């Protein structure tokens, strides 16, 4: 998951993260759970993120809508 911004250093062992309000996880975490974000290297295979469950519905973060079509009355989107 992530990357996320550290909103506040609560103590030397605890940080508060800046998260979306739709995420149902605790904002305050132990520093042992936090690692510095590294950009992917050139030609490095990037794993697709798993969906985030919001109110028992799976959701993904969409960067851009590439195409849209209608099939059997249902709109479908090609996204990245």
C-alpha cells in the first residue's frame, strides 16, 4: 500500500499518516510498519495493486480513463 504522507510524528516510535477518509484503517502506526518509498527502477516490473475494500465493495485507484464502451447495457472502462 502507499505511498502515504506522514502527517505528524507523535513520538519517537509512533507516526500519524495522512490517509483517505474512505480507508478504514488506523491513522496512527508504529514506525516499524513504515518504510521509505523507492521509485521503481527502469524496466522493473510493477505489481498491480490489490483492491481496497470500502464498505464491503472492492475499489481500485484509477489514474486515467483510457477508453469506454457499452456492452449489454453496461458501461465498461479501460483504465490505468
